C-alpha cells in the first residue's frame, strides 16, 4: 500500500503557522514512507475563494521546500460530489431540510432548557411528500443533511489514541447548502476515497468531523484512512492564538527574515516529547519524525523562538549563499568575504546586514559619556586615516594607553562605543579592518 497524505487548505486567506503544522505533518509522513503528498485546494466556496490566495499558498509552501506530487482543486470535481450525493440518497442516508437559522436556534435553546443535547431533531424526516413539496414552494431548495446511524463511532487515533464519539450527540451534518454549495465534509470524504488517501493528520478541532466522515465513507461503501489529530497552538502564555494569526502568516514570518529550516525544525517537534533540533533538510526532519511522540495538550508557540534558530543557520551559511544579497548592499567584492565572516556571527536575520554595512561604510553615531568626551577626542586624534588592517586596533589602543594611562575596560569600552555606537559586537580588530572612514565625533 502506497502511503498517501494530503493538505487541503481553503484559498480564502494566507497560510499561518497553524496551517503549516498540518501541512508539514502530512508531508513528513508521506516523505518518510516514500509515498505521495497531495495539495488539495478546498475552493468550493466561489465567493470567498480567490486565485491570489491559491497562488500564495503554493508560494509559501515552495519557500519552505514543501513540494507536492500533484495538485487538485475541488472546484473541478463538483460533478463527482453530485454523484456521491445521489449515491447517499439512493441508500436512504441523505435528506432535505428547510429550517431557517432562527428556527434552528429556537430548537437548540429549547433542548438546552430541557437538559438535552442541542442536536438537530430530524423534523424534516417526518415530512410527507406533499409537505416537502409545499416547503420547496414556500422556501425554495433546502439544505441536505446526512442521516447518521445513532451509534458509537470508534477509531484508533494516531495521536489521541482510542477515540469514541456518540453519534446520537451530534447533529446530522449539512453536506450541501440550500444554494447548492458542497461543503467541506462531503467534498473531503469523496476526495479522500477517490484519491486513495491513507493517512489524515489535522487539528483536534476536527475530531467530531472525523466521526461523521467515517460514517459517510461507510455509507459510500469505503473504508476510512488512519486519522490523527494534533493539538492546537496557543500563544506563549497559553492565550488563544487565533486572535494573532493575522500577524503569524507564513509570508509575515518570511518578511521578518525567518529562515525556512528554522520554522520547519521548530514546527516538526513542537508539542512532542522530542527536543527541537535544527535540521539541515526536510529529509532529515522526515527521518526523525514520529507522530506517536506528540501529545494532546495545547501547544505553546512563541515566534521569538524562531530567531535564535535563524541566527544559528546564518552562522553556518557560506558566503556563496548570500553573495548576491551582500553585493546588493553595495559591499565591494574584495570585502565581501571579510564582511560576511564578521557580520554573520552578529546578526539574527539577513535584515541585520544592512545596518552593519552602513556602520562600516559611513561610521556610527558615537555613544560617548560626558566624562569620556575629552579622552575620545584625544584618542581619535591619534588614529590615522584608513585603510586599516588587522593590527590597527591593537596598535591604536596601545598608543592611547601610553598617552592617557587608561587600561582595561576604561580604555576599551569607551573606544568601542565611540567607534561602533554599541557596547558589544564583533572583535574590534575585525571592525577596524572593515571601516571605510575614520571615526569622528
């Protein structure tokens, strides 16, 4: 059996870290098994689905190196969903209902007041053919609901373990809206059957969906994939992440300079018993991926954890990989290697390169304490004009020490801050070698 997984986002917005978790897990399962990974666009909603979002989904996945074996669009498969709907009608598992949202809300409130679960009461099943015709005449087409067998639905979840849902506590799901739009629950089932999907990993908010989909698959004469439901992400303090997802889109993280492998390495281990290890490739992540190591507890995500990982990647990045970006800053070719060797140990993202080159090219705004001003003026007067070399710092500070009697921190720290505007950073011998102008107050 070929392992086949899928990622089925709706092209109604940009991908965020929660979407990535689902995409990555399914991709790694397929990659580890040498199977197939399908990108499936859930675009049955013509009003909300946009081509720009479909393009953005593909761009974001490509940025991360997450490739797919094939791409499918649900909007191309509407006829197939109609066939499945007819099949469900033929076996007596699909029925039309006409209640308005207000009527349904009143029913739910009445059931809650009586201490009953607020599920649909199946009133539409009791309508005669004449009553159904009258409802169509008065209200137009109704919604189509799947008739659940009111029994326990059980499966072995790949993360949560044995699960059991009482179908009697769940409303018969609407699979087709009154306007004819096929909803996710039906489209996803038909696609998973037709495309031979063997493993489905998605968020724990889909557990009830999974129960109903298992019954729909059985009604269509098919078995069901292996399901696993990962925990939902929260903020670092346990707060709901949904309120901040607008700032945690993959393109926002990309714009912030986060390295793809930093994001992938964190997401592949976050919420598991395995430590986060910076991987060198998706193949390496797949080899070490183990779904059984993940737990059910909400998983805290802090985007600040991505920056140290990105910094570590940059420290190990060769010049050739960033040469074009360094050249674009205006760094002369003969200085590129020295600049990168100095800068990469002192940056968090590539965005930090520009300020470092500005410092080396134009000099910094000196940070000088009032009591050090005369000392700095005297020291700057003893510094020759550039170019400087690897010995300039040592020679200069020795001369200043002899002339002023200062030594240790009282010598080196004021000079560092005067030259760079910072109280820490690269070795000053390396800084001097890259300075293009003589420092001045």
